[in-house]
C-alpha cells in the first residue's frame, strides 16, 4: 500500500512539474507577443507622425527685426551732430501646399525714423506690402502652375520734402497700388525661386488725398480750373491700367551664414504707354552673426513713369514737369532679429 501511495505521489509530482513548465512557457510567449505588438504600434504611430510632418499643408514663417544706428559726440574737434536711427521690419508668410496647388500669402512691413540733434524726427522708410498668390498644376511632378496674383502696396504715414513739413507729398493710400492678374508661374518645390508671368494684369492706382489728386500726382487725372483758378472738376482719385506683369523672387545661401534675396517686378501698360516699364527691384544680403543678431546690406531701385519730379514754369507761364526719375535707396545696418 505504501509503495502504491509513493508511486501515485511521484506521478503527481511529475505531472505538476510538467504543467508548471508549460505555464511558464505560455507566459513567456504572451509577454513576448505583447512586446511585439507594442513595438509595432509605436512604429506605426511614429510613421504616421512623420508622414503628417512631411505632408503638413500649412507652412508659416514669422520674423521681427530692428536695426539701430547711433552717433554721439563729446568735445569732438571735427564737429558733428548727435543722431539716432531706427528701422523696424516685420515679415509674415503663410503657404498652403497640396499636391496640385498652393496658396501663398505674405505681409511685409517696414518703418524707419531718424532723430538728429537740432532737427525734428524724420521718416527714413515706410512700406506696407501684401502679396497673395494661388497656383494650380495639372500634375504633382510639374513645376509650372496656372496662377493668379494679388499685390497691394502703400505706406503708413505722411511723406515730406524735408525740411518742409507743411505740405505732404504722399500719405496712406496716396498712393496705393493694387495689382490683380492671372498667368503662369514656375515654382520648383525644392528651390526658393519663382517666376511669374501674367499677360493680363490690372493695375489700380489710388490717390485718396484730394489735394494730391487735384495736382495730378502719381498719374491720376488732375483737376480742371477756370481762368480765375477755381476748381471746375475735382481730380480723380483712381486710375486703372491693363498690362503685362513679370515678377520673380529668389533666395539662396551663397556662403555659410550669408543669405542673398532678390525680388524684381516689371510692369508695362498696353493702352497708354506700352514699352515704358515700371521697375521695382529689391536686393538684400543678410549676414547672420547668430540666431538673433544679423547685419543687412540692401538696395532698392524703383522707376515709375507716372511719378513725376519737380515742377516749373516755362517763359510763357505754363507749368511743366521735369519727368520721371530712377529712385534709389540703399540700406546698411546691424540689428536684432527674432524668427518664430
């Protein structure tokens, strides 16, 4: 009997050992399977996040900057006037990118002042620019788009022929320019370059200051006077033109920490003065010191056949204008820039 009980207990022990071993094997399999599922899930999430980043439709760029220049003299034998100059600028860009179309929006703001000893504060720069472009292409592999473009340009405050501050020569929306057209655009996705050609572009010039409009400033029809100098008909506040617009932008890091940007716009009117090309050409070289400090060298060239300079009287007493001139602005400064 004892031998029988001993045999039963031995068989039971062997069976329990086998069951425990099987249970441990199953647990290890379950744990291993769980880890495998967890790793696969993580890879899937990471993959989706990467695809989401790469295919993000909205791209944004914001930059705020200010350039300062100061000159001070104390018992300086050569003489000179103390002066402080400041130029603030801001640029905001929003670009919506899909496979076959894009929508690009850009807002550029500049304003500069100069304070010099013995003189009132003077304006050195003033610009308000908004650009919006929509483009559509037949294939996602093509770099050519059917595009429509809207451009708006004006300024914030009055402009003067210093030291005369009584009569402004320009104001907000005097002038104001609005370009609206359609055409084609070459814009490689991996390059900071674009070329826009619009054979149909409407240019609207606004002069909302009536005194300037009466003088026929910026190409609007001036007022009609009687023999006694009284106004018979007020000058127009708007003039429209239909012509061709060609514009291009290009940005490139030409050397380490040296970024060059070029922006040019050419426009000529079909009806009134075909061949007289309005030019707006801006070049800038940004020298990056660190994440916040930059130096800037820039030049801005403009020519507008509707902007006349200087008036005079001929021997018969008739008023005449000397005509259009090339406008040139040069900028050199060091300042602080914050991009976000």
